[in-house]
C-alpha cells in the first residue's frame, strides 16, 4: 500500500514537472488536471482502510499546493514571460502608458535604497558616490523603470554634474518609451528641480543643440517650469527654427510666465519685442500663442496692438486678444475695441496724474489719509508691478500703523515683485505685521507655509 501511494505521489510530481517544462508557470486548469490524474492513480492501487486512503490524498494535495508556488527563474526561455505585440513584456507594462518596469511596479531594495540615500547626501563624498552609482544605470541593458529611479534621485543632488546626467538619461531612453506621459513628467520635474536653483541657463545653450528631437522638448518644458527669471529669455532665443517648434516654445513662454514664483518674471525689452512681432504676423496658432504669452507676462506696452486684434477676422486670434487684455486688466470689457481703448486711456491718465500724489500720501504721517490712498492704489491693478516696487519698501516699517495694511495690499495686487519686501516683513517683531506679510505671501504663491523666513526662502529658492 505505502509503495503504491508513493508511486502515486511520484507520478503526480512527475506530471507537475512535465507541465512546468512544457508550458512555463502552471495555471489553475493544468493543476486541476494533474491533481485529478494523481487521484485516479491512488484509487487504482487502493487496498487498505479508508483512514490510510484519506491520509494519502492529503499528502498528495499538500505537495500539489507546494508545486504551484512559482520557482525562482533562472533566465531560461521557459521561465521568461511572453512579449506582447509591441515587443514589451506584458507582465511589466504600466496599464495606461505601455512603460516597462515602472518604478512604482518594479522598485527593488537596491533602487529604493538608492532613491532614499540621494535625499540624505550632503558631503562631497556622498554626492560623488551617488553620481557614480547613477552613471551605472546609464548602461543600455538597464531597464527603463530603474533609469527613472536614478533620474528622480539626481533631481535632489545639488551638484552641477547632475543636470547633464539627467539629459544623458533622457537621450539613452527608447523614443517609444519617451512618448509615455509619466516618463516625460519624471524628466521634466527632475530638470525643473535642478534648474530652480537659479542655475545659469546660458550653459544649456550648447546642450540644447546636442539633444535629439525627442529629448529637446523635455528640456524646454523643464526650463519653463523652473521659475528661473531667465527662463523667458532662454525660450525666446530658441525661436525661429520652424513654425511647429515656435508654437511649442511660445506655449512654454506663457507657462514660464505663470511658473515664475521665486521673484517676478522680469523680461528684457528685446524678448518682448520679438513676442510682439509674433503676435502681429505668422500663422493663427503663432499669433494666438504669442498673444497669450504677452498677456501672462503683463506686457502693458502691447495693449494698443492687442486692442486692434479684437477686430481680427480670425475669431481665435480675436478671442486670444480679449483673454490677454482681461488677464492684464483683471476685468472683461467684452469684444468692443472702443470700450478697451477708453479704459486704457483712463488708466494712463490716472498713472500720470494721480498715482504720484497718492504714493506721497501713503508715505505721510496721517494714517486715515494713508488708508484712503492705499485703497485707491489697489484698485488699479494694471500697474501692479510698478506699485509693488513703489509701496513694497514700506512693508517692513514697524513704526507705521499702516504697515499691516500695506502687506495685505501687496498680496491683493498680485505682483511677484512684492515677494522680497514681504519676506523682509516676515522677520518683523510685530505679530500683526508678520502675520499680514505671511498671508500676502500665501496669496501670491499658493503655498501654505507658516511665518518663517527660512522656510519661505527655501520654498521660493531665494
């Protein structure tokens, strides 16, 4: 009896091994067939009591369960997962992107440790070790997901060699993989993080020329999101190669204007002149993108030209002009050029005739008159950048009762030029001034931070 039972078990294990050799990992259907065959063998040799029969079946079932546990693969053909129609391994494909071995799905202990250690690297030796380890991931045989782990780590390495290495990783990626939204976003975030340290963008000009067509847009978008005060100039200097690239660059110029949270985006006159030229000629798409960029950059000198474009035959261009004017005016006066012209004339007259005297009153000793002057100044947001420079210097004066109100007004104006003045006001010993300055910073940046100078400085890269 026992020898027959052992024979049955052996037959069962032999069947399992045979199934594994022929079809790779066992499925539930294969296992059920093998278990049934083993049970039939046991029934045929059954000659003893029911107790021993049950025991024999339990042993067979236990061994069958153990045989279902996948063995560690040795890289043989039988163990390898099947590839899909696109050549990517199906078991490692991200559901919506087609990316093999994404970090979220395939980060092992070593890559995870690499990612965590990069944030703690402080000494020159630690940084050097991280850079050396990251370079090992550049090998062609390294999977895409693990390369992205290295890219995320390099984003936090404060070393000038990290940025060009991130670009090397981008160039080493399969172009098909780079079409993945999640992959592109990983590179863009890493580039933006490295460039947010107020890096000199001029050093990227040669790198831009060496990048291929797939990776060049990654750098462009990274620059736009970096918040660097030189981002607009860098992007404008890239214009002129082709209409398709110019459309993309102009969209990123607008994004750069909206992303400049460190300080105000100060744009040189030459860059604005080039953008105004694109808003008046070229294809419809180029005009629309240039007009949107001028609106986001708050180019008040382009207002007369934008008012003329309200009557443009191309409805997309006319709507873009209206949107840009609304952005600058913080009011929508519609599509009638006459209404916008009257508004613009009034604003210019106020700035020329009334604003100087109101600023003098604000600096005076009468708190009541100062509050009245401040209320009127805030209503003319078209001049918000100029007003931020004029009244921002008063934001840290603790000897003035009007100081907290000035901080609040700077937040309402919405000019990033007020940030340095408000940071200084956060250092005030007066709780009311400190709290008002902190609230204004929150309004300008969208960040929810406490009234701590160092915390704000780190967050804004100042």
